[in-house]
């Protein structure tokens, strides 16, 4: 067990990074007076192919390639002694997804760390499956060497009492590509920080997200893309829906184009659908540009009510109201779910959304 005495300041809620987060609901993860433990690590659920390894390494002496600023990640680094390392060797192309699963069940607030490393010209899909009940702080560091390609899928399918704060940081090398999916359809409070930086030109990031919040849930996504090299590309596309009393979502999209990042091409989009009164979605896109020599840069954010005309159209053709509502929501989310490319996951997520929707108002 550990309590923090160094390198860590408890947020007050006045900081910009924490002003939307209900600090009283963090389950002790950021409290000095609460003992925390090293949590249950992720583990592969399928056999790993040749050229792919999964191992535990000592945190002491391990050199991270970035310095975190998030309080939860900093605290996790002081707690965790063993880091899980998933490594894909040079020029290895993994055809089937690699599934890493964590089943909840820790009685105390806990922290974990994972590093995903792809060597040059390798390719893989990694799926993180989070289920059960936890109070968890998590750090995932993604290292993409030159010419590598990673599809990263993080599934937050927690029970309704779970608390999960995570920093997912990717460093993308020359001509490398990251496609990520951050999906949250469970938990009491889920706060995800997907962040990206580049280490070589020709690199690209496609960051996708989906969240569905119902009664009392707080789902927060804070994205930061640091265009720090020339000729890099990013796309951000997040969709959310909210239903029920005190359902809350927060989406912050920060894109920073530095003076040296000439030839940058970036766009970010967030869309929210409010299905009932009492739900609230905060959406804040930010774009900071230090050079005019770019291909393009833009952002958009929309928040709207459920389309009653669509519902009426389906009902007028004999579709019952509850089924019509599900069909409209399935259509809304299908854009991102279809991009995942794993039908079993897409259908499982949609079934979970259907189930959660049925519980609204209970």
C-alpha cells in the first residue's frame, strides 16, 4: 500500500483540467489520506503469435518517453512497481486482434500501468476489455516506431458503481499510424485522457470515441493532440448520447499546432444527442495555431435533442415506440461502431446500450 508524499498535488476543482470533474466521486484515488494499492493488471485472453510478447517489467529503471501532467497518472507512477509490456516485433503483422482483459474486483483504490510498443513496420490491433467493479487509476503508454500501424480499442464496460480514471498517451513515429477507439458504456465515473504527440513526419492519428451516459453517470473525455513536427495529420471524431436524470458528459478537444509543425492537417468533431430532460453535455473544442503554413485545421461541436420526427416516421409504419427509439440510436452510433471492424464487439456494445436505455427512469 502507499500514500503519496512527493510530486503530487491534490486537485481542488479550480484547475482548468478538473473544473468539470466531480472530485467527491473519485473514490479516494487522489486523496493523500487514502491508502491505494497496485491493481490487477491486464492479461491476454488469447494466444500470442510469434513475434509478440507480453511480460512484466520493473517500474524502477524504466524510462518513459514522456512526462505526465495529470494528477492521477502521476500518482499511479508512484504506486506501481510492475509495468505490463506488450511488444510487437519488427515487421510483424498480426492478423487477429490481441485481447487484453481486466476483470474488476479490487476492494481498495488501485493503479496499473501498461506499455504497448510496436517496432518498425509492424501492425497490430489491441483490444482492452474493462469489466466489473473497480476504483482504478490507469496509465497506458503507446510507442509506435517508424512505419508501424496500431488499432487501439479501449472498452469501458464497467458495472454501474465503477470509478475509472485513465491517461492514454501515444507517441507516433515517422510514417506511423494510430487509429484509436475509446468507448464508455458503463461505470459511475469514467474520466479518459487520450493524448498524442509525434516524433516524425508523415505520422497520423485517427481518434474515435463513443459514450452513452444514463442516470447519474459522469463520462468525461479530454483529448489533447500536440502537433509538434511537420507534415503530420490528425482526425478526432467523438459521439455521445445521454438519457436520464443527471446523466453527464464532458468532452474537451485540444489541438495544439506548434510553430515548427508546418504542413499539419487536423480536424476535430464532437456530437452529442440528448435523449431526455435532466441530461447535460459539455463540449469544448480548442484549437491553438502557431504557424500559418498548414494544410488545414478546424473543429466543430453540436449538441441536439432526440429527433421526434424520426421516431414518428417509424411509428407511423408500425414500429413500436421502444423499438423505434433503439433503431434511431443504433443509426446514430453505427458510424463509429462500424469502423471498429470487429462485428462481435460492435454488436455487444450496441446490446449494452439497448439494455442501459431500458433502465432509464427505473
